């Protein structure tokens, strides 16, 4: 079980309260698909993903980016049970979708970049450390089925 400091328990939900969820999720997923084009293979049913403009204007990418962010928000409600919260998603991504688990780290990095852009100077090194810990725990939970 992860030990969360009081600062982390206060800071992580605060980050989510300050961001525009309708922008961050889609922007993070779009960034991931553009910067790491091999990740596009998991989104074959999303239509045109041929260039950055197509990806950023794709409604299916935007919708799935919002799903990803709302999935992260589920973990905020019970930060001591993140592995249990993501158990079904771990099975889905490993067994049915067969997603390369390294892609979770890539998306987490893109999410961090987008959130840093939204929060600006409020995204201090201490805030980033708390957020990185949170997404690392989420990524570990998603990777659990792969072990």
C-alpha cells in the first residue's frame, strides 16, 4: 500500500480542481498520439489520425481523453485502493486490448506536460512530485495484470 503524505492528499485533488478537464484529457491523449505515433495502433476505429491537425480535431480522441481523465478522478475518491479501482481496467487493457504497458507511462508523461501548461507557476516541483507519485501508482495498477 502506498503511503500518502498530508501534502500529497491535499495537493492531488487540488490539481484536479484547478484544471479544465474538457481540455486536459483530450490534449494529453492527442499529444501522446502525435509524439508517440506507434500508440495510434490501438485506436484504429477512431478514423483519421494521419497528422497532428486530424488528431487534435478528432472527436473520438477528445471523448476518449475525457474518459481517461475521469478514470483518473476515480482514483481520487479512494487513494488507498488504487490497485483495486483499476483491476478491471488492467485486465481489459492487457487481455482484450493488448496494450503495450509502456504506453501508460507515455500517456502519464503527456498528461503531466499538459497539466503543467494549465497550472503554470502553480505547478511547482513539489506539486509535480505529488502528481508524479499519483500517476506512477495509477500506472503500476494498470500494469498489474501484465505481471
